[in-house]
């Protein structure tokens, strides 16, 4: 019997449409945007429930890419499924409803799924997963640790991460407001060492700090302020590292061949060689204008 798998998720970037179809990494999905009370869901039909684990990994990677592209908070729920007699994805309906976790105040309308980053290797996939977790969590202590882990993707040890932070700061590759630096009170210390010792280690080892090391006071206003400032800084560092250190610069576009058929994601180079049209297209849509400008510039 076919198995209808549900991958529920929260998404702060509300989409233009309530239903999308797309194929990603050879798996066909139906995206249903539910009401603000319930989580949205990705549906896919499996021939065997044992495929759940591998499909969940693909779906999670897709949601990380969507979160990155739209700068949206995306939280994956617990995947599950139910048996179904109908193998048609178009007829499939959401049969499992989980309450949303992201507050309604974070909903921003006007997004779509037409463009996502092209994930080319496992390092990019891991970094985007960590970044999504950090960006989607409202707790700055949690977020800081996961942003720090992003900077370690690729096997980089803390000393190397600190050196990279200081180099990026010195070259002004990442904007750090002077006022924020003043409020942190770094003195003669380097930014990388401060972020590692007074933030990363202070959060991770809050009860076991060596003598003379900065202890984190959860209820202290100055510590609350500096952790929020530091989390904002390391978010920008993590974003810069993913783009430049890990090379996440290519895009995938959701298209139909000759404007027909099931929507699939293809790289930009394929758009220029084949008769593809953007799926769910509007004449004034942003993605189409970008592609038209690029084609004209090459002619």
C-alpha cells in the first residue's frame, strides 16, 4: 500500500500560494501552506515506509535551502505518515496537523519557492542545517552556539576559527558597528578570542568555568546585552563564511519544460540551453526579469 509521508514545518516567510508542487533530488513533493494555527507540510508518496529516513534528510536539506534564500525562520517538525490507497500526489491531503511553534508576529507575507541555493556538497548541507537551526531559534544562547558550529564546518578547530574571524574583521569583510564593539568592552583583546572565550565557552561550560575566566550571568543586564550583540555579529560571520568560505553561490530555479509538466529545480546553465519556463510565473516576477537580463548581456 502507498505511504503518504508528512514532513511538517514552521515558516515565518509566508508564501504567495498555499499549494506548490516540485521535484527536488528525484523526490516529488507537495507543499501545503496551512493556516497560521497549524504547521505547513511537505507531502510525498512512498512505496515503502522504510524510505522515511532518507526522504526526511532530503526534505530537511530543502527546507534549510528555503530558509536561507528567504531569510525565513523554518522549524522542522517530526515526520510521520499514513497508509493511503491513492498514489496521486495531486489528490493527497494533509492528514496530520501540528501546532505552530513560531509566533504569529514573525509572519511576513510575499515569499515563494522559485529560487533556492544549489547545495553542492555535504559541508554546505551541514552548514545550512546548522544556520537554519540558529536563525530559527529565538534563544540567543542556543543561536550563538550553532552559529559557532557553522564556522567550524570543514574541520576547523577553534584557533583557526578565531584567526579567520580576526582576519575577516581586519579586512572589513563583515560589517561590525563601532558602537557595538564599544559596548562589548573588548579592550586590547581580539574579537575572535572574545567570541570564543567569553561567549562560546561561557555558554557551553556555564557551570565549569576555569578560575579567572568570564562567567555568564543569565539575569545580568550587561551580559544579556553583550550576548545579543555577539549573536548578531557571529550570525553575519556565519553567513559570510557559508557564502565565501564554503562557496554557496549558485542557484536553482523551479521550472517546467515548455511551461508544462511537473515543476523541477534546475541550475541556471540549464535554463539557457533548454526550453524551460519558471513555474508559477507572474509576468512581473523577479526571477524571470533576472534571467532575461542575464541572457541579454550575453548576446
